């Protein structure tokens, strides 16, 4: 009985650490995406060749990173992101009107 209990505790701890690792990676990616979108307008000001191609590919990459971050973080964080966005848009005056 003690061995089974110890193994079950180890498995539970491994699952929690795996989940914790996924959340850490997801939060790092989400922070990277936030920094990416803040710095994105400055890229348009640079004098670089093929600017339209580079900016378009950066937009697609940013969206892909955001989707990966949300997938790693899960449904709870997606709900937080949606409610935060709705609150921000309501303060600005954009969104549903009832």
C-alpha cells in the first residue's frame, strides 16, 4: 500500500510540474507576443527592403505565437484574455450596445 501511495504521489507531482512548465512557457510566449505587438509599429518605420513581405510575415508569426500561447495556457486564461479585452473595449466605447 505504501509503495502504491508513494507512486501515486509521484505521478501527481509529475503532472503538476508538467502543467506548471506548460503554463510558464505559455506565459513567456504571451509576454513575447505582447512585446511583439508593442514594438510592431516601429518596424514599419525602418528603412528595409521588402517591407510589405516582412511585415506580413511578422503579423502571421505573431498570431501563430498567440495561438500557441493560448493553447498552452488553456481555457481559463483564454477566458481572462477575452474578459480583459471586453473590459478594455467597453472603456474605450467600442463593442456591443444594449
